[in-house]
């Protein structure tokens, strides 16, 4: 059983991370942290686990891995701290705010022998898989260039009162 801590309790956590861990037989959510504690408490009431006052307190717990679903600008610092604390990390996209930060995160994970995963879930979407299949089978000729567009309302559309 992998003990999971979730950092950031916004809509991506509510709709994806928490339910998916909650239904996985080999994972158990045991820790929560969010800058506004009430959001973490709401999810803790649904899935169990302890709510931590600070991110650093959560790092001192016995969690095996963290899902970092916080503000994009916090991904780097929280991931570096988590890796230094010996925790595996699944970080939401974007991984970090610069290429250098991303490289630092990968280097540290390798040095520590820990898993660092980035939640680029769109790569497994049916349309993307079909396109890869067609390319691999040579059914659409030699690819010289491509452009793709994938759109959704994003986090602003998930808010109770979205900003128009």
C-alpha cells in the first residue's frame, strides 16, 4: 500500500487525483495540505487522512509519495523539498516555471533514486493515441510538421463564480 499525500486541494484534486487514488486498491490518501485549510478538511472528510497545517509538517510525515497539485509557481520548490525529504512525486503540469527548474528536479530525483512523474494525462487521450497509431503504421505518409489544438475551459471554468 502506497501512502499518498496531496498538496493543493483545488479542482484538479477534487475531480482527478483524490477520486483516482481513492479508488485504487494499492494507494491510500493519508495526508492533505492546502494553503486554505478548509479545502483540505473537506477532502479529508471524504477520503480520510490527516490535514497538515504546513507543507513542511506534511513532509515530516510517513507518506511515501506526494501529488503536487498546488499553484504552478509552487511546483518547483515543493517538489525539491519533497524529493529532499525522500518522497516520490507526481507533479501537475506545468512541471515548473523554467527549463532549468525542470532539469534540477529531474537531476535531484535521479540522485535520490526517487520517482518524479509529471501529470501530462493528455498523451493517453484516444485521439492522440489514434494519431500515433496512424503515424507508426505509415498510413498518413511521412510527417514533416504538425500542429494540434486541444481546448477546454481550464481551471477558471471550474470555479464556482468564474471570472468572465
